[in-house]
C-alpha cells in the first residue's frame, strides 16, 4: 500500500510505516496536480498538514483513497464530514503539537513584554550609534509573573498554554463555550505533580481581566475578536493568535494598537496566507512568525508516530 505525505512527515513516522510494509512517498505535489497523482500512483493514504486542501473533488475522484490524515489539530482544510460519508477514514493528531504551540505563544509573550522583537531589529542598525537611546526606548518592559492570562478556547492547546502560564506564575482566566471545568496536571523535573482546577467564565469577563490574552479556537465563520471585543479589553493588553487566521479582525487589531488599547501583539497565523497584509508585516508593535506553531522537531516526531500508529491500526 502507498502513502503520500504531501506536506512532509517525520523520519520516525516514515520508519514506522515502512517497517509495517507501507511505501511512503514524500513528493510535494501541487494542489492542481494532486488528483491525477493520487490516481496514477494508486495512493491509499493521503497525509497533509495545513498547506494541502482535500476537498470533494479529490474525495469523489480518487477511488483508491482509504485514509486522509492531518498532521496536527485543525482539519478545516479537509472536507471531513463528506469524506467520512463516503467511507473514508479521516484522522488527525490533536495532542501532538499542543505544547509546541504553547511554547511559541510564550516565546512571543516574553519577547513582546521586553520589546525583544524591536530590539533585535534595531540593535544591528543603531546599537553602536544610539545605544543609550535604544536603552531608554526599551526600558519599560513588563514581567509576566503575577499577571493574568486570558485564554479564549480551552481545549488541548489552550490548556497546554495555561500550564506554561502557571509555571510562569500567572493567574488563569479562561472561556470556552463547551467546557465548564478543567483539571490541569503539571509534572515537574523531580517527579512531583500538582493539579489545578480551572473553571471557565464568560468571554466578556476574560477580556476584562486579561493582561495577556491568547486565542486557541478552530476556524470560524465570524471573528472571535472584533471591535466590540477590543473595546472590552484592558488598556495596554498584550495578545497572541497562534490558532487560525480569520479569528481576529486584523483591521480592528491595527486600530486597537494605534489607540493604545492593545500595547503589542503576536501573530503566527493570518487572514491572508501565504501573503499577509503589508500593514501587519511593517507594524512595529507586532511580533510575527510564519505559521510555525507546531514546527518543532519533537512535535513532528510525535505527529509522525501518531499518524503511523493510527494508519497501521486501521489497515493492518
């Protein structure tokens, strides 16, 4: 049986699949050529990340397909219900990248809190001629310890992010329309474990209380954060979106930065990928990454291994 990992898969995943007798192809096939490639090569399993789209045309016109796999959490690039209605298995790896995303969020938060995203740009240009000026410009950083982190969306990734925040000494407030209470278990280097019970509250209360705000929600038809929500936030909030492009109104975000409502913000995802708006790319109050939330070696190993195990269980 043949597996096409069109957006790549870890070596650990490839080895697990090959050891089980599968042939793994890692050719990156262009979207418009994908249907023909699958049929010409009798592909049984199609593995994707966020780049490749698996819509009805592929599902209908590629009869050899038995499994569609998404390396990651969100499956908005796959017509999941339709595929399952046609008898295909659709799998993903919801837990594998949670901690990776959480660490990226906090990489941004620590950088934003101390202006690292600006300083790293300015020091090579002005560090020798304007050292004192830069020191003064970036001397009003803030600490995360003792601050309140608001989490919008308290599933696996939201909870993983909350765990990192607790380790940093932050207070947690969370909103999720489907979760009332979560018990978070933190494991420490010496084997100790501590449990924290988090009761979710209203979205409005989270926005009002948060000093830092992070979003961990699936793709939406409407904005989760728009002008109304910005108006409910504390002045000077620092926020991050490492969930999906389109959950924040980016125009409203820029206005909120200009007004001082939002002090600084981090974006890992954008409404227009792979061509984010220039007003975002050039905004000095934004810390930006190119949709790399799950892009750690450890996460990719976990994703590859989890996908391999699921495929083996289904087909063997």
